C-alpha cells in the first residue's frame, strides 16, 4: 500500500501539479542552495525506511548505518 502522501496532489499554476512529496523536495532543495556542497536528497516514507534499513544495497541502508540525524521533528 502506498503512503497517503503520494496521492495528495496540490495545484500550482494553471496546468502544473506537484505532489506533496515534490513540494517538500523543492523546499529542501531551495533551503540548501548556495551552501557550496553537493547534496543528495532522497525522500522516503518512514515505513519504507523501517522496512529497508537493514537491506544491504538498499537506499536506506547507508543512511541507517553511517548517517546521522541533523534535525528530528517530534
């Protein structure tokens, strides 16, 4: 089952539609612009992360094993 977030669509402009996930990506990308460092931004649901964090070769594995939390909302 897909995350509800993937199905919520917001209208932007006349014929341009962005999902909520895409809007979050754009906000994050804009806030990191101009820092002078390359960033990979990967947005996945908490459920997907929990299910795949121990799968070697998966996208969540290195984040779980080597990454660090820089901001955690309650």
